[in-house]
């Protein structure tokens, strides 16, 4: 056994000697694998090995730590240099008095930010009355051209007041029918538009409800284009606020509801209609629309867009009021007196 070990050592020495001798003189890499010559395995060797191994294990960790520290430093500097984003939401003044609307339902928001400024029973379902005409108008402008001509259906004029005095067979533009419906809240105009767009009132109502769903009016349902009382005709102040915002995003519609009076005519100019607004607040400073509504069940409904002297605009919804104009004006006045509006 001892002789075999001696022979193995001799072979290993010859192999190392041979490999060393065959290394190229010019320092080029040899084709054969390099052989690492370990030092003797004494105390120095084991100390060296331990230190070397520890260094290898610590190197990646130190790298990660250094990278994390650099990232934190960079992020810290970046955050400090970021511009401060101003908060444009109105804020209630510390000395603002308490306000209680006399209407059954009241809701107000800042038009720019959507900030809720006041609410009372704002999620309570309520008859829409003629506020339904807002979505009737939206269905129309998204379906036909305002320049298109409607031949008034014989059934259209057979509705309760208010009416603009349309006659069956009269030919009038869609735009002028919209003006009649939105300025003086004409029920015959609402009917004429519905029948002109879809030839069927039930079909038009389907379009109204489809749009309501698209606008995410989750507590709203319509049964007719004019807003007549019906158990299945209802909405909430919050939904009506959302509907009014969509309505006001249509420039032509937003323009119509600011008109106090105007005359329109049939396309052959043989029939003329004088339209006067149903919104009595339009003559007040800073009132820019939007729509009135009244039925026996709903009582007085009114959506108002108001602007103060600095150009800040608020949207108010009043439902179930015994005096919709007074209640709406009181709400607008309280908001502009009680809130700070950022410039």
C-alpha cells in the first residue's frame, strides 16, 4: 500500500512538471487547462482560505447595500425637488354659518373639481319632472344633426302645458326643437324630438335609459322624454348632478340654456314660435342656466349653474321645493359666502 502511494505521488509530480514545461513562453494561454498550484496546507493556507471565502460572501451584499443607499439618496433628492401640487378644491371657512335648505333635497358641487359643497338627502330617489329633458337633449345631439329637419308627428302636440305650439306636419329644425324644449320646457318639443329620432316613444325611452346606464346614473330611470309623473320615472340629486355635467359638456346645449327669450320658425317661415325661459333666475347676476322642472308629485325642481365675480362656478340641484328659485339662490349665496375658492 505504501509503495502504491509513493507511485501515485511520483506520477502527480511528473504531471505537474510536464504541464509547467509545456506552458508557452510568451505568456499565451495554453490549450490545456491551467493547473492551480495550491500552497502547502498549513495554518497560513487555512487563514488565507477563510479570509478569501468571507470576502467573496460579503462582496455582493456590500454592492446591494451601496446601491440601495445611492437609490435612497437620489430618491430623497428627487422628492425634495418635486414641485408642490396645489389643491384647487374649495375649503369651508372657519367662520361659515350653518345652512339648512328648505327644499326636500339639495346638492351642490364645485364645477371644476367636483368637490361636494352641500348635500341634503342627495341619494334619495325623486320624480325628475322636466329635468328628464336634459337626457332627452343628450340622446338627440348624439343621434342626429342639429341641422336636420323634423316633420312634427301628429301625436307630438297632444301633451299638457307647457308647449311651444307645434302643429302636426310642421317642419322645423332639430336645433329649434331643442331650443323650445330647453328654454321654455315645451313638452310638445320633447315629444316631437323623440318621435323624430326613433319614430317610437318607447324606443326613444330605451335610448334614454341606455345613456343613463352609460353615464353610471345608478339610481335613475326614465319612462318618457318629457318627465311626466310615473312611478318608474325618478332620479337622485347626485345622479342629476352627473347628468347636468354631461349636458354642459355639449357647447350648443350649454349655450341654449342661457337664453332668456328667442323667436324660432318653421323651415318655410310660415309658423313662428316665441320662446321665453322658464328659469326665472337667469335674469340674476352670475346665473348661467341650467333647467327647471315641475309636476304635482315632484313639486319644484331646479338645476342651476352659478358663477361668482372671480369666475368660480358651482352646480346646484334642488328637488321637491315649494320655491325652487328662492331655495336655489339661497344655496348659491351661502356657498360663495362660506367657501374659499383657490385662485
